[in-house]
C-alpha cells in the first residue's frame, strides 16, 4: 500500500485520477473539491479532531496541548492493526491507487496527518 498526505488546496496540483483521497478532517471539504474529485473515502469520524478539541487547542496555536490530546482521544481509541487492514482494503478496492490523507493544514503547519503517520508506524510522504 502506498500512503501519502496532503492538504485540500494542493489537490488541484495533483493528477487526481492517480490517487484515492482519504478525508481525515471533520470540517467538510471545500465545495470545489466535490466538483473535481469523483469520489473520496471519508475517515473523518475515525481520524478527525473533534470541534471541541480544535476550539480548545488549535494545532497551530497550541501544538503542545493539541498533540497529546489528539494522541489520547483520537489515536488512543483506534486499533492500529484494524486501521492498517482498513486502509489496505480501501487501497485494494480503489484499484491500488496510492491513498492520500487530506485535511486543511499546509506542510509548514502543525497537523494531525503527521501524528497519524507516527501512529501507523508508516513513513508518509507529503505531496
């Protein structure tokens, strides 16, 4: 399985037919996203930070508080092997196209995509 990460504004720069996009933010994708991407997989309930978490400790304003809270509340409630099995299943069902974990933060910002990578024990390349 090939796994990447990126942010919504960068999708326009990618060959969208080459990837399967996996939503990991609870905030809805931008309206234009639905118009150019035929389908995507929604794992926002699994990986997305809760609205309360984002309000109480925004990642770009308070990473020191966000990171342990995300690790405990979100990743701490997920079984790693089941999650890897799910991602592998999605990969196979979508024609073995590389999966791209998507949310809003740019690579220069603190982002939970990178915490997901660490949790899974997989090096995820940023597109």
